[in-house]
């Protein structure tokens, strides 16, 4: 009977250990789910992470990456420090809202756009999106509203143009979850 009793105790001990292992496993999954929830809140629109030579950003579903030209050097060369995402289209010439993100190194002589001279100028107070603090303005150019934002980075500055309403029925506002996802996801990749 003593051997039988020990066998029962061993079985109970094994069952308790198995249950404990399952609890630890479930707790780990819970932590992973909490981390996923945090990621989802920061990047509320699902999409693809796109990298330039110096930074990366999420291109949400329903948006498409467009070719970014370096208009200072040449219209034939791609701009390696710029990403362009178009909402509901594939190019910036399609009258669709788009966002253009550029990175300027600290020693590049970058000068932020001055808002004076634009129609219906409205200041955008500093706000945090992800690890970036953006500020800037919105204004009208030829009846089209755009936002101009900058955010300091560790070794330079991010510059963002958001063309909110470009002749189509589609709009993209700073407060939209997909736009906030893009802004929240911008992160330097240069070392």
C-alpha cells in the first residue's frame, strides 16, 4: 500500500507540475499579447515596413509606396532619404492624398519651410506620435490643403509633407489612424 500511495503522490506531483508549466506558458502568451496590443495601438493600421537608406516607416494597407525623386539633384535619380506613400493610388500625380517623409542629416544645412505667404495658415501644436515629436502648420496652396511637419531625430530631422485633399474624394488628415500609424512608425535606421 505504501508503494501505491507513493505512486499516487508522484502522479499528483506530475499533474501539478504540468499544470504549473501550462500556467507559465499561458502567462508568457499573455505578455506577448499585451506587447502585440501595444504595437497595435502605436501602429493602428496594418501595413508593410518600408526602409529608405536612413529611416523606416509603415505603409498602411490601402496606401502604396510611390517613387521618390530627388528634385534638388535630378528628376531622374531616386531620393534615398525620402519615402512617399499614396492613399488609394500608386503615384503622386493621381490626385490622391499622399505623405512624403524625408530625413535630413544634422550637417546638411536643412532649413524648415516657412509658413508665411500661404493661405489659411494654421499652426499645428507639438504632438507625439510614437517616439517622434512633430510640430508645424497646415495651409492651402492652389486650393489644396497640406500639412508641413518636422520632428527632431538623434542625428538630424524628419520632414513630412501631407497632402490631405488633392482633388479626389479621398482625404488623409493628421488625426487619421493610418496617418498616425505612419508618423508613429518613423524611425532612424542609420547608425
